[in-house]
C-alpha cells in the first residue's frame, strides 16, 4: 500500500518532485523489477520529469527525458484525436454508422454501430485482437461484412483493438492517406509533438528503449501486425507525452480546432460499472479511490465483455480521466484532471500490473494537490 506524506507546498521544485517520485515509484520498480522508468507531471502549466534506471541493459543506457517508450494502447488516444480532428474539419461525423464511411460493409451490423461507438468499445462483441485470418484490407472487409454482434452493441462494452484500428483506418481515409501519414502530417505537428512516432526514424533509434519480457526477461520490441499502428503502435518520449496532456488541459499553445478535437474525445456517452466511457478515455468523478481505480483498470475490463448503459449528460464536477497501455515489454499509464490542470504520464520498459501503475500515479497526484 502506498503511504501519503505531508502535502507539498506550491510551486513544486524539481528537487521536491524527484524526491516525491522516488518515494512513490521506487517500491513499484523494486517489486516488479522494472529496468527503466520515466514519470512526467504537468501542473498548472509547469512540467516536471523524473527518470530512473536503464532504457537498455546491455550496453547500459540510462533512461532520459528523450528516451522513446512503446505506448501500447495509450496509442489509441492519438487515434481518437485524429478522428476528432477529422470531424472538426468536416471530413467525417462520429455520429454516422461505420457503413457510411465503409460502403463495402453496408447491410451488415455496422449499419447501426457508429464511429463514436468504435471509440467507446460499444460494439457488443468485436474481439480484443484482430482474428488471425485477417491479413490485408480485403480479408478485413470480408470479415467485417459477415460479422454480427451477439447482443445489442450499446449494452455491452467489448474492448477491441480491431474496433479502434478500424476507426483509425476510416479517419486516415478521410484525410486521403494511410494512418501513419495522417497522424504524422495532420495531428502530431498541430500538437507540437516532434518525438512521437509509429516508425521510429533511424536518427532516433539510439534513444528507443528495449522492453523486457515478464516471462524470461529478454529484450523485446513490439512486432508488426494488422491495425497495429492505430491500436498499439505509437512510441513517444515522456517529454512529448507531457505536451500531449498540456494540449488536453488547455495550457499549451494549440489552435481552437485542436482544442475542440481533443475536447470531443473526453465526452463520455456510456457508463460501465466503474467509470464513464468516453472516446478511449475512462472518466471517474474526482476524487476517486484507489480501489475503484484498480477495479476499472483490471484485466477483466479488457478481456471480458462488460455491461454498458447509455449516459444522458456529462459527469458532474471534476473528472479524473485515465488510460493504460501495454506491449509485451512495456507498460504505460496516463491520467489527468482537467479542472485541476494536472496530468501525469508513467512510461516503463516492463509490462507490470495496471493497478500498480494507477495506484502510484494517483498517489503522486494526491501529493501534489495536497489531497487527503
């Protein structure tokens, strides 16, 4: 159990942040044998970074604020941001059925599943992973046209890389390009992100960490796969992820178009047993307890179908939004409270339990805000 220390007076100094981060995250690093870690905070426009350990064990390469980590499913936040930007430009509407954007699946279940529903996992049973028989766009279309949900899509949440990957493909097509091109030419420059990549350029490969397998501790990196870029394929530095959170919090120099696109992704239209489901973002009323946060970030929420109800109005009061992400060798976590202008990102080259990431990040936020 993480123990709180006395509230930190503001403004927080870099030394205080380092001391606080070490106290909270060192036990996590030790418990899960995490080779390297980067923690970033943005609070009222100020940013702080703490790094620990090694990005590469042999030859030894320490983690820095410029180390590139795999984001896993945190990548999905960029996919929905791209979809939001496409809507702001009038290139698509998130409220239209998927089949409107993909006429080749007209007459299927996707006549009633909207683009927003893909972002909220409100599909009634789309699988977590892309089925093995889907290896190209033709087989993807054939599979989608034949698929049907077992239940009402708006009554069951099914966390799906296939669903968000499909949204990414559709959004990129609206821009007239493939996903990686749309992301790197339309969204990332508008956010001021220069160190966020799908394909890590050769000039940055020396800063790309290795992940370390939980099963045998070997160095690994994510393997390519169908819809990987859209669902789990982004790599970024802690510095860039702070900028991404600052754009969401309204403390970065972004255009009204980008501000509106990001805000759209945070609007929740559904409820689960633990949180309100927005476009990938999972929203809790603030303050939130560690036990509720652990339940919301449990493996069951990703691996098992979950009851879903439609929400008629936004959450009242302050909200805590979060998202986890993993590949076989990496574990990522982001969270923010827009009303407090605070956000946190935790990047590690070990896939360790989601609940441990959330608990540590929550403890850090509470300390900085001076919460009870």
